């Protein structure tokens, strides 16, 4: 890493009132965690139902997860525009726009299901991806609300909001799928209300005052220059491939369980435990990174991904699905939180929107590929080959971590 990067400091802007920071947690961070919980409620509900609705409406079986893929493609297409929007309008206004889009997209999904239009459903999920690209930046906004020494924990605490989403999402999908005569239309309409609740919580958050960049102001290094840094590259690889493996297996799980004659309620239970695995560790991941370092935590994430594959290959009973997906969730948490923490070492303050946009673009495009591959593989090759295929990206993450460790590792 360059000297400028090692000297970089992440400061709370001076305009944030001192009394807004109370010890480790403050009301702004708490409300941001609520927004994260509602974001995950939206995402888990989408994951729980989009593949099944897609399977029912798709012209061909391998297209079943295209509605899941559409959501991720929309986020990938929106990642850099959202980064520019946040640079121009600030965190709060950009997040609010994203939530309005979330409500409209959910309403369009309900309409698509009601009129049995597969391609309208796909288009609606692509449109909804703009919300995902916005809300994925909650984790970067959290450290801006706390003291510098707490930035790793702030990332974890924001992500910990997903614990509530772990309970609400699967249960909302299960309870609301029969609200209307057309299956699952009620679940999509319920997400309109979820977006409204998030808008309400967001309205009370006091973000640091935003000043748009002045014409001619220093913009820092280009995306290409940022990506040439070993720390930046490994952070992106860990987050993107970690997310890709998680998405590959998670998106296929409801379909695989249906193929194995498990009822929908069991698939919802497995997803609930999976999302708990994703976000419960957030209560201590930041502390663990501070204690043992970011690279060991990333290594633990790789190991847990391997545990997931081993358990999944051992059978298709409910307990094996549940344990495999729980291990996958914890592994994702270590890789995603660790990758985000590592990225914070690799950019200067004026480069934050560009750096964060690059990471999320890579994450979302990887997720888009894995979402499409998930439906194609599970419907044509089966659950076993899907898990075996996930070993390649897991091995690539492990190789990247070893490469960075040999170069001297990371500071965090």
C-alpha cells in the first residue's frame, strides 16, 4: 500500500455533534441498523419467493432464478451511478430515493404475479436493484457516525441489523404468501410497507452534513489505480467471491428443497437459520478483527465455506440443509465484514465513493453470475454438482489471502 494510504485517517466530520456519539453506540447507528434489518427483510423475502415464483412462471425450468438474477443485475448496473449520486446528494437523500424505488418495484412484482407475467417480474426486480445498490452502502455509512477507533465495530453493528431480517423475512414470506388469491402477491405487497417503515426510520437519522465536491476539487486516484493496490484487490476478491458463493447456494436452496420434497415452511426455516448465521456474528466480528487481525478472520470465512460444502454433500435431509446454510452464513459474514474492513485501508477520504462503488460493482456482478448459474445448475445438474462447483471460487479466495499474507498482510 502507498504511504498516502497508510497515513490515511477515517475521521468523524467536525459537524457531527459530540453528543451524537455516546460510547460505542448512538441513536443514529441504531436507526441505521433498523434500516439494515428492513433491507434484509426485503432481500430474504425476495430470495425465499422469487425462485419459486420464477419456477412457476418461467417458460423453461433453467430460467427459474432469473427474477433473483434480475435483482442483482439491477444492483450491479446501479452501483456506480449510486456512488455518484451519493457524492452529489449525500447519504440521506440517496438512501431515501432508493427506498421509494423499493416500494415501486415491490408493487410491480405484485402486479406481475397477479397477471402471470414472468418478464414483468424480471423487469421489476431489475428496477428494484437500484434500492439494493443504495442500501448496501449502509455498512459504509455506519463508520461515519462513530469515533475512528470504533469503525470496524460500526460496520459489524450495522450488519447486525440483519438479525431481525432473519426472523422477519422468511416468516413474512410464509405468512403473506396467501394474503391474496394469487400465491405470493401478498408477500410482494407487504414489502411496500417494509419500505415505508424504513423511510420513517431513515428520516430521523442525522448524517454528517454533506458538501458536494466543488468543480476542480481533488478527486483522488482512478478506479484502475485503486484496484492495483494488493489490499484493495484482495478486499474486493474476498467480498465478491464470498458473496458469490453464498448467493450461488442460497438462491438454489428453496428449489433444491422442493425437488427433495421438503415443504415451503422447511425452506423458510432453513433460510431463517442461514440469515441468522449471516448476521448474528456481526455482534462480535468487529471485535474479533481488532483482536486477531482481518486476514485470520477472512481465513475462517473460507474454512466455514468448506464446511458448508462438506455438509451439503453428505445428504439432503432437513438438518443437512440447515447446518450447511448456517455455516455458509457465518462464512459469508467473516468474508464480507473482513473484506469491507480491509477496503477501508485502501482509499483516501476523497476517494470513498469511487472505492465503495467499485467494490459493490464487483460484488453485484459476481452475484448476478452466481444467481444465473444457481438456477441453471440446480435444475439441470442438481444440488451435488452445484456444491462441487462452488469449490473453485472458494479456492480463489484462499489463494488471494495467502498471496496478501506473503506480501506482508494488512494493518487491521
